[in-house]
C-alpha cells in the first residue's frame, strides 16, 4: 500500500512523525503515538476502529492494484487434487490389507474413496478458473479476477488455475485455529488476512460479478445463502450464482421442499443454476455476462 505524501502537503506524514517519535527516551505506553500502540489498538473499546481498518485496507489495496470486478469461488477446504487423493487411498488400502477386520481402518478407507471421488471438484475448479482468467486477461487483467477464501482445497484449485494462466488472483484468508494458511497461488499483493468474518463477506461481494459454489461445508453454505438472501431481498444487484455438482446440491438441500412449504417462492429457485462441470458453468457465465 502506498505511503507517499500527497503533493504540496505542508504536514509531515504519519510515517515521518512515527520515526521522530521513536527517538524519544520515554518507554511509557501512554507516550506512544496512538496509531503505533498495539496494546491500545487491541482494546475491546477500539473494536469499531478495527472493523473500519479491516474494511479500508483490502479495499484501498484493491483500488491501487486496479481491481475492477471479481468472480467469487467458494468450496470445500478438504478436497484434494487427484494425485494426493490417490496417495491417501493407497495408504488406507495398505492399512486395510494389514488389518482387514478393524472397523476404524475400514471407515478411513471409505473416507479415502470418497476423497478420491471428490477430487474431481478440485480439477474442475482449476479448469473453470483458467477459463475465467483468460477472459480477464482479454479484458486487461483487472476485470473478472478470481477471488477465493485463500485456503486449501477448492479455493487453492481456483487460485491455482488463475495463477497458471498468468492472471491476478485474490485470496481473502481468515484467522482460524486450522485450515487458515494462505495457499501459494494467490497474487502476493492481493493476499489478505481477516479477523472478522463479516468484513470478509463484504469484500467477497463488493466487486463480484458472479459466484461459483462448489461442494463444501458450513463455510461454503454460509457464504452461499448469505449471497442468495442479499439478492432475494435486493440488497445487492443480481449476479449469476452457479452451484457445481447436481448430485451434491440436490441431496444437501431440497429447494423444491422449501417451495412446497412456502418458505421460498418458485421465483427464488431461479436465483441460481445447478450444473455438473466447468464447461456448463462457463456457459452460464457467458450468457449472463452477455
């Protein structure tokens, strides 16, 4: 982020004053400049300030990087690429061969089989991200920029597809006890870390021109249904929402049952499209973008 002094400004910058302040012999916290006092900034009383900072920093950086529009990709953090899933299955198979009557080992083997089957979503997200990024580059590289939660699994796959295509790609990571490490395919200048889920969600949607939801857990469902709610209630402009994996989504939630119960309307089921692969998703996006 730029720290340049505005032209013709007679006042010192905050950085210049901080440098001078650090030369002081006083070590008391009370004497420190407020914006350089970490203990002060971390007080509960300053939560509103921290919320504001967490909105401003990623927004200003994206402005400086020229980001105009984004395509959001959500999906499970635990889905692996096929090669790694095959390795886990082989380990589980070896363990089962050694202890065929162990119920826990058999359970792990079945999990490894499912993991291998779901690896197609990693490969698919990587492929779709390539298509989107090709369009981004054709438009100068600052539109249709792929953005993910920045973690492993499907998020990594989407960032990876954009990275391998030579485009910019954004990661909005969140501090968690697990699964929080940023994947290596995010453009370094566009790799962010958040404390507040609420601010992270706002950044996902501020520049979004589409949302792709691959199979995932609570986090994916949370982001998906918040977006659908905002579109349904017209709190944000309509944008294409694509759910990837018909078998998965039709089992996870019965949208027709919600219609039958009067919880949503038939028109609400038109707020999204359910598809089975990257090519179908790309067709939906192209049609929506005209």
